[in-house]
């Protein structure tokens, strides 16, 4: 027994995918994800390159036995948490409202679908 998605459902999802709202949702997500990924990668690459080629600088003691390399390493964790926090705020403001609107429209269409079929029978 195979389970196929009815063509009407498939067409609804295809329509959502082709809709202007879905395009805005994708742009909103990409406008955060791509620049932030590039920025974090460059920050991480700087840390790795400095660790490999600027050992004197990275070994510079700042306070006691704490050196620049340790501070940069800890800042990698801080950066990760800051990006996650910022994404949460960004998603709440820009992504979630668009996704909720699309979901509400799709749910309303799906709820109307079976009722229409019952009236046809």
C-alpha cells in the first residue's frame, strides 16, 4: 500500500512554494544566515591562522597565565552564543511572522478542502 499525497495537496504546497510570501520568508532567512555564516567563518579562520602563523602574538600573556590565544578561543564560544541569541531575536521579528502567516493560510486551505469534498459527495 503506497501513500500518495493527493494532487490537490501537492498543488497547494507547490502554490505556497511559488508564493510571494514564501519568497519573502526565504529571503528573510537567507539575509541573516549567509552573512552571519561568512562572518563567523572568517572569525574562526582568523583564529586558526593566527594560532598557526602568529604564535608569538597568540602566546602573549595578558593576565597571569591567560594569553591572547585563550581569550580568542573563549571568544569563539561567546560569538556562537551571541549569534544564536541574535538569530532568535531576528527570527521572532522577521521570520516567524511570515512563517505563521503562511502556515495559517495553508491550514485554512487544508481545513476547507475536506469540507468541499464532503459537499460534492
